[in-house]
């Protein structure tokens, strides 16, 4: 067996079932497979496991392919589709039937339920009794093809968990196909892993219970056994299995929220693994260099959305604003309210430090909208209304003289700060900021003016002045 792996290079696979959008757990499995392949100079294969005809959908397959590409998790071979490989499975099913290692079973759901009820009453392990095994049931009477499990210890060495032992006496004869043209999961996987010369099966811990069944099938068919590595589960903060209750589970949703693929990849690499130097922000090349499969942890990996947000903001900082704006427009074009690129660009430039994902840009944009406000908002602490009015007029006077080309944060600060320092910063800058935003919390006055431009700035100040002059008592 050892020779088999020496002669055959490392070949790993991601084998998603197209029964839902690409799940973050599957994406992490894909990443770990890809990292291992890169590290070992091997190949990474994409196989779509679409034998479950009722639950598989083309749109999910498309999403899986697109999302993997978006993440940059490119495969060397595939996509293979199980639905296009039925002849191959049929060949092996016939062989198992001929060798009497598999048999037709006519038990229906109701029969199996009755069997289970009885076993529960007797306190026996719940497993199929094997009653159809020696009955020579004909294919047209059958509802399933079952594989005979002979009682034995199945032992395998998991690359992450060490030796794992299973008592196959606890497993009843397993269903491997509905008929010759409809294989089921455990069987199709074994055939494909063999046919595709998969050297290492790296997959989620939820598949551990399938492994002994697959090993017994490999033995029955005379196939070599691949090496196994079962990745820890991804957990919610309450340490339950990750569900939609706490965070989004599909890659599509993360994309829509404006996470960058590089940040997600970095984050996913840390779900169950970390480098020996504990560094957190790493691009895929650095991760590949540092990645070691035996450093993957056994215990569940808690999904920490704060860490994801932190990483994403780090990647946003390092990204070119024009590129980010293009993504923002692609993602949220309709929600941008027809603002021109120049204004959007300025908003991003002044507010980038405050967003952790692209969707936050919509809040950032809203922070520049003028809200309806009451006169009181303009008043700084117990400053007299007259002073506030005077200060706003002074600001207006200065701002009128500032050239359009100088209407930016730095130049505006130079123009206005001397006056603010003379007349009191709070009493000058607070009403100015309030007049420009209509809110008690907003970006600072210089950022606001930079984004709004001279005309809009003067318009908003005018409005505040009118409020103070005619808008009732204070
Ligand atoms: N199709 C299985 C799934 O989507 C994966 C099978 C495997 O990795 O062996 O969970």
C-alpha cells in the first residue's frame, strides 16, 4: 500500500453535494485540501456529488463553482459529476453482486421501522438484520442493493486524530444503491476515490462514521486505502455545531456583505489550524508555506465573527480605493442613490477606517445625509444662541472664500481652525458639524465638508442660519 502512494502523487478532492449554497464548512475543507495539495506538489480535484436526484439542483452546483472561484480556491481537475459516471458505478455494483458481497433487498421503509422498534424494545443496537441476504431477491422486487458487512474491527490512522477503531458488528449491511443506475453516497465515494486515485481524504469530522463503511467497501473491492484526515467541526460561540442562528453559513452571504475573498480565506485557514508563530494575518502563499496537516486541532473550531471583521478591515485598508468602489457599486449599486463616483470615492477615502466590510459603506454613506433636526441640536452646551449664530456666520464667511479646489479636509482645517481657536472650538465646530449632518453623531465637520463639497456645505450652513434667525426661541 505504501508503494501506491509513493508511485502516485498526492491527489486530494473536495466533493460537495449540490443540495445547498457553498457552505463555509465545505469551503474550509476545500481550502485545507488545496493547501495540502500545494504543499505536497499534488493535485486538487473537484467532484460534484449529485447522486441524490431529489435534493441536487443545478443552481447550487453553479453557486458552488462560482463561490470556489471567487475565493480563489481553484482546482486542477474537474468538475467531475457523479451523475455522469453511472456506468462506472454499475460495473462495480455488478461485480459486488456477482461475488455475493452485495445483495438485493426488498425491505420497505415500514419493514425497517418495525425492525428498529423491536430492536429498541430488546435494547439491541439499531441495525439492519440482514434478512434479505440469502433470499435471492430479484432486481424487480428489490428496493435497494445492500453491501454485506462482516463483523470485524476496522482500524485506521487518522492524520489528525490518530488511531480510530470501529466495531463493524455494530453496523448492519449498508445500502449502497437504490438500483444499478442509482448509487448511494458511501458507495459512489469509494468508487470515485479509487478511480480518481485519491491519496488523502481530507473532510469534515461529520464523515467519521462513514469511514469504516468506506474502508470495508474498499477491502471488498480490493482497492488501496487512502489516508484519512477528519477536520474539526466549526462551532458557534455557544460551542454548538455552527448554524444560521449565529452567523451566515453560505459563502454567498459573506460575499454579499462585502467580505473580501482574501480575508475569508485567511480566516478559514484559522478555523482549526494556526501556524507555530501564532501569526494571524497571512495571505495564501504565506499560509501554504506554514501549513502542516498535523498542526490541525482535534477540538471544534469556534467561529469568531469579530476576528473575521478585524481581518476583513485589515484587508480593506490594504486595498486600492478605486477597486473597492468598483466592488461596492457592483454589490450595492441600487442602494447608492445615484451619487456620482467622485462623491462616493471621497466618502470611502474619509470613512474607510470606520468600515469593516463593504456593506458598511451604506451606513457610511447615510452618515453624510442631512437629517431633519431641531434648533437645539445646533447649540453647544450652554452657549448663547446669538454666539452660535455669529460663529456659523463667521464660518460661512471663511468658507465662501475657499476655492473649490481647496475644499478638502486638510486645507479646510488650516482655514477654519485659527478662528475656532479664537472663538472656542466647541462653540464653532459643534454647530458647524450639526448643521452639516443634522445628527448628534456623525463624521467630523472637516470630513463632512470634504465629501459634501462647497455648494452643499454652504447650503446646509445657510439652512442652519435661517433656523437660528427665524426658527423660534432658544
Ligand atoms: N458529498 C459529501 C458532502 O457534501 C462529501 C463527501 C466526502 O468528502 O467524502 O458532505
